[in-house]
C-alpha cells in the first residue's frame, strides 16, 4: 500500500494534466462595452448578462470596461468618440457595441457634431473595414415577414459590407446651392475586402456574389475589375456579379440564391437594412466588424430613442452579437448554446412586442434577457 507521499507522486502527472486542461479550456477576454444611446444601455445589459452566464457555465473569465460613445459622449465630452473611448477599445480583445443616435441631433440638421460621426470614427480608427452581417430565417417567425413563406424558408446568407471607404469617408462639400460626396476606393481597400469574402465563401457553400453598379460608376468598375483578377485564385468558388438594383430585388424575391454577398459601403448599408424583411425584424440581426485592430460586435438596428427606458426593445440582436463574439475567439460550443437559447425563447413565445404572436404575453427587454440567461444556466452540457 502506498504512503501519502508516494501516492501523491504516483498521481502527480495526472494532476498536472488536469490542471493543464483546466487552464487550456479557460478563456480570458477583455471586452470594451459601449452601450451608446437610446435603447443601447438596456439591450447591452442583456448582452453582458448572457456573456456572464456563459462564463460561469464554461469556466471563462470576461473582464468588462465601459466607455462613452455617440450622443452621450457628445453631451459629456463634446466628442462622439473620445480618445479615452478609443484607448479602451484598443486595449480590449473585443468591443461589444449597442447603438448611437438621438432625436436631439436627428431633428437638428445643422448640428456640427453628430452621434453617427462617433461610429464612423470608431470604424476608421480601429481599421474595421469589413462588416459581416448574417441573414437567416427563424421558422417560427416566417409569418412576421412581408414575403411569402415559400420564398423565405431555408434562406441563409451573409452580406459583407466594406466599412471604411466610399462616399461615407470621401471628400465632402455643401453650401446652399451645391453638395457632393466623393465615392473613392483604392485597390488595396478593394483587394482586402474581396479576399476576406472569397475566404468566407470557401467556408460556406462556395458561392460569392459581387454587388456593384459597374454600368454607371467608375468606382464600381474598379471593384469588378479587381474581382475578375482575383477570381482565378479561388477556382473552387462560383463567382457571379450583380448590379445593386437587381441585387436589391433578388434578395427579396430569391433570398435562397445567395450564399455570400460582398459590396461597397453605401450599397451594403442599404442592402443589409433591406434584409430585415427576411428575418422579420431588425431586432434579430447581429453583426461583426473586423479589420486591423480590435474586432467589434453589434446589432444592426439603431438606437430607437423613442423607446428608451420603456423595456420594449428586442435584445436578441445584441445577444446574438455576443454569440458572434464568442465564436470569433473559437468558443463554438458557447456560441452554439447562446443561439440555442435564442431559438428556444422564440419557440416558447418569450418575445418582445414587435415579434410576439397574437394572444400571447408580451415580454420586455429584461424578461427576455433573463429567460435566456436562465436557459443557459440550467442547460445540461
């Protein structure tokens, strides 16, 4: 029979292996939290609560640092994206962002500083050149779409929007009689977003659609020229090209045709809002923005200032953005559990008013978030 010391020495290698596995499976992340304006703080609370539930469930450590952005930042500092906020984002592993926008500025077209400028500045300073927006249907919500169910069922694609170029960032001018915005793109900007898009297509169903307006715009012709040059580098990907007006129509009439769509900044902004007709609500659409520095994860909807503080906002897009954050860092099981919880909440009719079924209880932002947290905590792994 082994004595205590001998027994300890005999089992020491196994103890080391157990400790190593424990350390290896523990993810430590620093997350910058930017609630922003309007409903942003309310939905952010639910996104962070879900991340905390995941951390407890899987033994991870998530550290949060909150910072100002948008109208709130203007009111406090005069800057919609203060240097202090940028510093928080730069030292974080990821940014979880909610929304910016305020009626105070929406109703004043002469305001020299606007909340949305903070979002553009954040994208530019963090080098977030690629916005990834998944578009998928929920079977229990097909009736909420204005489109026919037979067109929608099974639709599953992503839109990759170039985020730091084009008219949003080109030279601008305005006086009382004339105004212009310059739609400018360079070869390196186009090549990097196309490379990312081809690689995404390779991971999915190997079909890439390049959306442009090459019959009218010189910038679009450069996009198409470079895409044609790169196409032979990805012979396993079927690549097609579509004008934005045609793409806008076919996204609604043939959504199952698409796998990966890539397009420039302005077209992508409009096209991705249009896809809310497929999901049935913008409150269900998450996104990620990737690039040179800290990745950012955010819902695609706005700040809905009219509903701020009323416990009405749908937190699911924020929660699904948290799932994308987890998956970005290789936490696939964790992200899958969050998605499973979201689907379960919808199937159980635990929904905010804009997507609730007639005759069922209408749940608030907090109640939906708490239901999902409880689901995660009680789920048997």
